[in-house]
């Protein structure tokens, strides 16, 4: 007799998880939760009896207290190779294996450029105006000859820079560990942090969130960008001081912002960002493409099959002691 293994897939907003892979091949019974469960008691009740949980990125945090309240949980799979919202150390102590999946870089790169172009060419404003019966009333900005500043030049930042160069933009970058040689190898000029914000027409954020990067973009940096500068963030909201960003937008001290990430997600209906001027807002779509979801859920199924075979793969280890 084949043993059935109940699997919960959280935050399946588009309700596609059950269609993208054949879960049944591993004797898996999948229950998909399309609505975000933010209340911990509600989440504990919903996950009772589930041996395996698949989490979509960091939509649902798994802090220590929640993990301790899930005695049936034995395998926690996160889509993507890591997940800062999971207390991996506590999971391991509780006998829970935590695994990740592969992830594509291209979706975030593409969305970043969607936001940059939408801001520069007033696409959202003109779309709304067209539907209201109006015709061509804004003056857009071209990209050629302007300067793109990358806050971070890793896998995503490097790809964003290459697109900027294809548009004929000057590309500059800064991060704590970026060297001139590394930047020059991809045609980018390394600058100091004040120069990045003073010289760039558009700054795009591509850093990992850590204690070093939290609040890295504050009032001084936004003032450097000035009333014609644009900020785009498809990385993590906490890298940018959200209150400073709101003040700069509301006071006309910043040209605009394209945002895909927020301190609280889903973004509350009454959040000030929803009415902030000169913004293009997307609901954390950076990784949300069919191709990437196929990678995510195919990897999740592989993780589950390997775990059930007694040989877990892509296991995420607890972080080591701080240096």
C-alpha cells in the first residue's frame, strides 16, 4: 500500500501550484492555500496534520515560535535557494529539514526595467489618461546618455547594468565590497556611495538584506538623487528607509519611485505608499513568471521526493556564528 504524504502549498495567489507539476507521482496529496494567512493561530490550525509545507519565498515567515507550534511538520521547502523569513536553526532543533530550490535571475531583471521605463515614459499615467478620454499630456525622459546607478552588482545587478548599457546609458555602481576591477570587468564604473546618488539619474537597488544593508538608503541618499532622480527597488523594502522615502515623494524632493517590495506584504489597503505621488507600484512580482514558478515547483517536488527517499537535497543549513 502506498503511503500518502499531505503537503501544504502556502500563498498560491495565482492558484497554479497544482497544475505546474505532477505531485501525484510521489504519492503526495496537495492542499493549496491561495489566500495569505497572516494570523499565527490561524496558520497553526491550517497546517495541523501536514508533514510537508512548501512556502512561496518569504510571503509567510516561519519564526521560532511558529515552528515550535507545528509538531507534525518534518519538511519545510522554500522556493528559491534561501529564505531569510525561516528560522532555520530552530527548525533543525525541532527535527525539521529545510530545503530550497533553484531560481531564475531574469524575471527580476525584466521587472526592474519595466519599472524604470514605466517611470521615465509615464506609461501608467498615460494609460489612465487614455482610458479617461485624454490624449498625450506628459513629457517623458529618454534613457540614452543618462546615468544608471546600481546599488549592488551581483547576479541581478550585473544583468540590469548590461541592459542599461544596451540603451546607451552610463553605468555606475557601489556596494561595500565592490572593487574597481570587478565593476570594470562588466563595463561599469565603481564609485563611492555619495557619488552614486549624486551622479545617477536612476538608482536601482540590488542588494541582499542584512544588518549592513538595512536602512542603507535614507534621507541623505534620496536628497542626493534630487527632484529629478528616480529610485527603483525590486530587492527588499528595508534597504530603503520607508519613512524618508515617503517624505521625499510627498515633498517633491524625489523625481519618483518604482517599488516592488514593501515592509509589510501584502501591502495594507490604507498604506501611504498606495497614494504617494510619482510612483509605480507592483505587488512583489519580481520572481513571478510562469517559467520561474515551473523551476520553483519542479524543485519543490524534487526536494520532497528526495526527502521521502531518505536523501534530502538542497538542504539549507543554519547560519554560522557571526564573525
